[in-house]
């Protein structure tokens, strides 16, 4: 199976404009993501998908492949599909959506998604991590999920799920193995084509989680467990932390 890694890299960001080009320890954020993605042996190729010539020019200067995509895409999933079409729909069997604002992405996580996509019957693959601190359960910025016995997602929510009806006298994460979502996705190419054709769904609109659209329409999302967390740079505070981590490495 040939798997394409796509890094959606918009220039616009309401909270941190131009963030993919910001310097983190002497390298741009997108340069760091490209470097990490290239270290994943499961990816046959890596391409940056952007809607801005400033980003495209910077990526070309890194000797990396870039494709221009529409500025009107509502999600990274839609941008990934256009990128797949532009590089050649028939060249790749699957696509991994790599967040362009995760400069410390672990290549092993990408390889885990690739390995999951290789399993028979998998349509969409993603990652989850065990919750180790109750503060994560109280953060609506985190997405949580529950799975069936085969690690297929049953539901995603910004609330801590499941609800512990009988309560607990200690930390909730020790009373139940809660999972939080790690936002890396892999899609079979033929499945991705179907996903981007779906209209927004009621659950998706309520929770602001696009993966609920897929579940509502009967698509299966298979989950692999990782011990590595994700770190997205969304705010000035995140950027300061990223620079601190880069300086300490």
C-alpha cells in the first residue's frame, strides 16, 4: 500500500496568523513538521497543501513538495483530498492527514496510523491516548472518545465520556480508562472521496467535531493507542512553550 502524507498548512489563523511560518528554535513550524513526517517509514511521499503563496514559496525553499489548494476548504480533510487529486489520485491507496501546527510530532505516531490502515477492512484510522490527569477531562479543548471491543470508535465528545453514574471518591481517570483523541487521521483513498462529499451532520455541528459526521453516516473509525501526546501551537502561549521546548532539546 502506498500512503501519502499531507500536511495542510493554511496561512490564516484567527488566533495566530501565519503560524506555520513562525520561527521555533531556528526553523519554521512547517519545516519541523516536514522533517518529522519524512522520518516516518510508512509514508511513500509527503506533500504540503496550502492556500497561500508565502507558505508555498517557503516550502519550495526547503526542497519539499507543495501543492496549492482552495482557500475555501472548511477542514483539513477537504484540503487533503484536493491535495491527493492534484498529486495523482491513482498513485496512492491512502492518505494521512498531518497537522501543520504540531512541530514536535512523533514519527512513530504516523507510522502507527499507517500500520492501522494496512489492516483489512479499516476505512479511517486515528489515535487515542489514556487520560492520566483529571484536568484533561475538564478541558473542552480536548476531544474524548469511547470505543468498542475491537477499538472502533463509538463516539467522540468534548465532554468526558462515559459519565460515571456512581461517582468516585478519587481521581476519575483511575476509576475508568478514559481516552482522549490524538488528532492524526488516516483514510483509504476511496473512503476519503466519500467523506468530503458528506454534508455537515447534527452531532458534528453540536460538538464541532467533524469525525462525528463520519460516524453518523456509518463509516468506521479504527483507533490505535499511543503513549505519546500531541502538542498543537494555537496561541501565543503555545508558541512560547514550543520555543522553550526547542531550546531545551
